[in-house]
C-alpha cells in the first residue's frame, strides 16, 4: 500500500477521539495535516507530539464558514499547496429520540453535524475543482483528491435511543452520496465511513448514561477504538487515484444492532 507522502490534509475534530487518531495516522504515513477543533490549547498539545514540519493548527468552530475558509487557507500557507485530503470528522451526539432528547441542543447539533459538513464539503470541493483546472476524462484522476466524511451506523439503521442524532447522520449520508455523484466524475473521491460503537469521549458529551454504555460493552464488546477508524481513513486515502472506496461500514465483530 502506498504512503501518503506529498498529501496535504485537514482533519476537523482533531483534538480527541477519532479525529486525533486520524491526524496521527495520516502523519505517520507521510501526510502533512492541518488540525482543527474548538479547543486551541488541546490542538497545540496534540501538535507538540507530532513532527513540527508536518502539522499546522487552525482552531475554531468547524461549522463556521469563516473558520472553514481559514483552515483551507492555512493548509495552503503552511504547506504551499491546496489541501487534497479533507476528513470531515467534527460532530456531536445527543442521547434520545425526537420525543425524549433535549430540544435546546437540537440546533447546535444540526449546525455542527450537517451544515458544517456541507459547508466544508462545498468549499473544499470548489478548491479541488480549481486545482484540477477543468481537465476532464481519465486525466482528471492523475492525482488523488479525497473528501472523507465520518457518518454513523445509526444514520443508516435508525436507532430509538439516539434517533435525533441519527437523523443528522442520515442527512449527511444523503449529502455525501449526492456529492459523490457530482464530484466523482470530475476526479474528486467522496467517501463515507459509518462506524458502529466506538469508545471515546463522544459518549460523555452526548449525554449517554455511563452504566448503559458499560452494559453495551459487556454485551457486544470489544467495541471499536479510535485507531480502528483512523486506519480505515488511511486505507481510503492510500488507494490509487482511479480507485474510489465510496462507503465503509465498520462495526465491532459482536455488534448485532444497529
């Protein structure tokens, strides 16, 4: 499998969990990476553990269009070329259904999970198309260009314990497939990864009961860990330019549902 030497990546939600491990794995395989998350102090700490010439930091809300444009500009400024590997990972969960979840958190979740994904996909897509420069046919895939989006199994298999969160991922999945059909023929690979249960700080932020999650782990464990998903991101990015891994659903071996 090829290295990622020469690739320039942006990873949102890179301060912890899946995003952190994605950033580490991409750097380990030769990519240079712009790290994004809201917590600047945490990003600086993450960056300090990676080669200084391989990372740059752009803190801020990944659903804010101004922050998104600064991320892309930061990649170009720090590494002297446009980013060609975008990992849209930033997101937040929410425990409960349309009937039981906290309505005060709905707007932020939709903005972060859906609108932030759409804005970054659009902005990165425009810049990648400009880099391709109107080249069509087989020549447009001379170099790999990837936008990889983190979805969820609950976006495909509706779950009553997190159906409000799942509905945002359901929407993201539709957005990604539409973008794949639009941008794939122009030389840009749009990929969706749908993880099952992954143990990270996500569960606490989403408000899931710790005892409930420990029960899930006992029933279906071992559950996925962030490096498991990171390896999947790297696998997609390592494919030859003419090979497009569109969708990967990854679950713990013993997870039956969702």
